[in-house]
């Protein structure tokens, strides 16, 4: 699941999956069901990257995966089911928020993963975001995925509080959104060329605001 | 153009068009070309709101507008051309950044317009964002539209500097993106229910960060 981990993971404003490509395949538990799932999700990812949402269909995925189409129809039913399972599987990884020793360092590390995921060519994250405008099930699964990533990233804020870098009542979610949202906004919505310096700056700005106590209070 | 003004305008992180529905029609300059453009763009807007991108075609728009399809093909060529013209026309309005007398007040006013545009049902802004993932011309026109809105909003920052609310070297674009991006992120990408209080809070947070000098320096 490293692909979706890297793509959707960083899409989480959280981070790339830690796994190198192929790891998932190597540790796949035996059993035809698990093997088929891995083959099918690999095919979903590949189709999405190569042809976008319009290239996705149960038939094209089944053919690419080498899995019988009735199996795919039975288990995933439609394109929404395939996309949702890709994102659900991506949540099963062991991604952990970076721990660099400082709030700024951690936020910069997160934003660099997001930047990499959003600006790589082709970008699975961007393809999944685009798909979320076409499929309600994909949208819902993407939301769950992101919420999971923001939850894992809350550790960054807890550690910064423990180190005395930022006030105790800092709202983790507000701080994390402040750090990551400008990057998504710039790349995904405003669609302007976005350097890694922009990603760093958004992280620095959010950290400075947190130090100034902006994310406490109502 | 009030519809796209309201939709795409607020989509700009900038604001709803000031015009009430129907104003554009009332002041349309004469001439068949201008009348046809108005009819066609009204039809694009209506189709997009009712049926989304998939409901848009030159033929469906021509029929709805009551304009001959060869006229529409000749002038707009395809769906991308229609969407781009809708957004270009929306830039021709007289929308101006709010001027409430304080930085916080101005940013809250902007974010309330954005919130309204993104959460109204149906939302033309959201439909245009979704369309921008399907059509490169729509994406490019949406980017131009938003850049125009951010340019107009720079006045908010200039006035705050003149009033001595924030440091002179405050980067207007960074501050404006910090104020608006969390709102877009939450509604458009994270897709979680978003109250007007959330919009207000993002504006307050950005204003406080600006006062603390976060958006000066590199």
C-alpha cells in the first residue's frame, strides 16, 4: 500500500507512507482473498495514475489486476468501492508524524511530504482529490483518511507543548490546518507553481503564530 | 454575471459579486452579440448548478439559452471555452474588498462571503472547482479569477498597515492566504461541516498572527 500511503498519506497533510515500493507485496499475508485485494488495489492505483478517474472501471481494473471480474464486482461493486478501499487500506500503515525535536522542524517535515505528494508527476494524491469530486464514496474515504492523519499529527503539537515551545491550550487541529492548508490551497486550488520554500514558509508561519499564542482561546 | 460573481467571486477567497440577481440583464448593452453572451453564460451557470460538469455540453447550453448552436460553437468552441468565459466575465464586476475599519473586521467579512459561497446549496463555486479538475481551460480561468480577487483584497492589508495595526513589511498575499485557506481546506477538501464560526476563527487567527509579525520576514 506504499503508493497510496505515499500519495494519499501525504495528501493527508500528514505524510508519505514510510514503506518503500514493494514492501506491501513482500509481506502480504497468504490467502487468495488478500492476494486479490493487493492485486486489485495496485491496479486501481495504476489506472488512476495513468488515466485518471475516467480510466477507472471495474472491468479495466479487473483486467489489469488479472482477477476475475465477477470477483471484483462482488467485493467492490463499483469504482466508488474501489477508491474507498484504496484509501481505507492506506490507513492501515504505520505512518507516524515526524519527530525532529522542534515544532518548526516537525511542521516543515510534514509540509515537505505534502509538497512532494502534491507536486510529484503524476501525483496520486491529486488524482484522488480529483476523484473525490466524482465519487461520494471516494470523498468520504478521503475525508476519513485525512482525519486519521491529522489525528496522528496531534503528537507534534503535544510534544511542542511538553517542550514548553507553545502554550498549553494550543488547539492542535487549528495549528495543523494553519500549517498545511496554504500549501493545499496554492497547489490544488490556486494551481500556481509552488516551491518547497513555500511549503517551508507555511510551516514556519504557523509555528510562529502558535508560539505567539494565536491558536489558544476561542 | 451576479451568479458567477457570487459563486466564483466568493470562490476567490474574495467575495460575492455585489450585484443582485438580474442586475446584469437589466444593464446589458444592446447588440445581439452581448445579448447572446449573456444568455449563454446564464445557461452555463444554470446547467452547472443543476447537473454539474457532466450536464454541460455546447448543445445543452445552446438549447437552454435559445441561441443557435453554430453560434455557440463558433464563439466558445467547447465546454472549456464556456467555463473560461463565465469566469472571465465574473472578473468584469465592481467587487471591492470590504472596508470595515479594522483588519479583523475586513478578514471576517471576506471569509463570511467565502463561507456563504462554498456552503450555499447548490454552490456555483464548488461546481466550478469541481469543473476545474475536468477542464484545463476552466482551471486556468479559475486561477486568473482568484488571482484577481487576491489582488483586490491587498487593499485590506495596505489599510491595516496605514492604521498601524500590523507591521509595514507584512506580506499581503501570505496573510490573505492564511486567512482564507483553512476555510477552503475544511469545506472543499476535508469536507467536514463548517460553521460560520469556523470562518470567523480563521480570520481572527490570521489577523492575530499578522499583528504578531508572523507574515513579515522571509
